[in-house]
């Protein structure tokens, strides 16, 4: 879904980005303009912000989700700052994106994706792997009939077109891999050694990254596959911890999906969701046992749970709780028995 608000925004005669916009001649290039956040449906302030012009059918433009709730003000404040800085910084200044740490399913990547979608700014996503080398993010090479063939990777494409790059699970990388990318994070420069080609990133390129750990060593071993990283990489980002929604924020989200649902029921559902998330972080007293759940309850799972609850509404006449039944396919069916019992006990204590 494209943000239709963007269609009403035009480039003024006294275009402050005339030089950049004049270079937008290829299919993947895009033009930019300045507008107020509220004018593109972002009810998070009335400051100026950058938007993409003519990107409706752009290959890398994320789809807008009109149900997404922009309820993490710290994230939105930092994102707005980083975006504005990229378009106002001196050419000699390094680029800076966000490094967003937080619980799995908290909404880190989705929030990044939706800010770009609402503002019509294309972005490229890639997920880091433990075996990925620095050059693989930038380009790959192969030999065909004795000739070396170069294919641009996500990093090189983002730099060429002035598109933000989002690296998910960045803490899964080998420390040496990220060290080898420090200059790329700063300048967006890609040097293809095999051909001698040098790509200098266009304005608009910046790297955002997400991770579940706090990027350095994790003494709890709670994030399988992650590794402590060199602190020099941290200097290439503005960092933050993305907190999960509060009970009130979760209630507002649920009410937005089901406006006719009783507010008291909505509040209890929100309390249940938040309690589940807390039980996924630390051992929690539930009923007669102390349990730490092996899975969390992210926003997409909340949506699925509520949808299935309404779908299975007919079970109520058979003496079966639709809400409790819906937890099975969304969360508990693949849990150990003691965790499943704990979730059901938590549901009973809050929602029945």
C-alpha cells in the first residue's frame, strides 16, 4: 500500500535539493522534498521532514501499513534527527544511521520500515549471517568462462541510488566483518578491487541496523548466535534500546484494530500481552511455578491472536474459550508442556 498523502506533495520552484534531484535520471533514483510530518499522516509532531517524490512503484519502497502505531517517541525522535542530518550534513561529515537494540518482536525493523514507507523513501533490507564476509554485503564475484563477473550487493545498490540500507541481526556478524565495513558505514564508498570501480554513495544513503543483544558481549547467553562486537563499530551509529509497548500503548493498539470492543476487555487483553512478554524476559511467578517462556509475543502475533479469537468465536457455545484456543496456533502449540500450562494459567488469571 502506497501512502496517498505523498501524491499531493510537489517540488517547489526554489528547490533546496535541486542539485540532488537533477541527478535522479535512472529508474531506481528518486527525488526528495520537504513537508510537514502531519501532511503525510505521521501524527508524531509538526516538524519538517524529508519525503520521496515519485516513488509509488519503486522496487525498494516498503508497503505502508495503515494500522501501524507510531508509539515509540524515542525512536521517532532519533529517526527524524538522523534523516534530517543526512540531508543537511557537510560532505566531509560521516554518515550516521541508527543502531536499534531490543527484544525480538518488539517492532524494531517494522518501525524502521514504516517510517520509510510513510515518507516514500525506498530502503533495502539485508539480514547478517555469521559466515558473511565484508565484501559479500557490497558485491559478489564469480568466474564464468574465465571472465570475472561482478554483481552488486545490497550495500553497493543502496549507495549507488542514495537509498538507506537496513541490516537486521547485525550482531550475528563476525567482529572482523563489521570492522571491515566501518569505512562503508561512514562514507558509503565501495571499492571493487577486481575491476577498480569505485562507487561513491549519493546523498540519502545511510545504514540502520537492528539487533537483539546490546551489541557487546552478552553475559546472559540469551541471544543465541550473537557475538560481542568491536566498540569502534558503535561509533558509526546513533544507538538506542527499543522498549516494548506499555499496557496503555498496547490497549490503544488493540482498540484501534477493534474499535467496538469493550474498553475493559481491551485493557485486560493488553495486560495479558504485556505479562506474556515479561515472562519471556525473566523467570516469572505464574500460578504455582516460576517460568521463563521460550517465546515472546510480538505485535504481529497479537494481531494473529485477535483475528483467530474472532474466527473461533463459535467455540464459545461449546464451552471453549476462543481467546485461549487461539493462543495454540499462534504461541503455545510448540511450547513445552510446563510453558503451555503457565500461559493458560496467566490467561485464566487475567482474562477469565
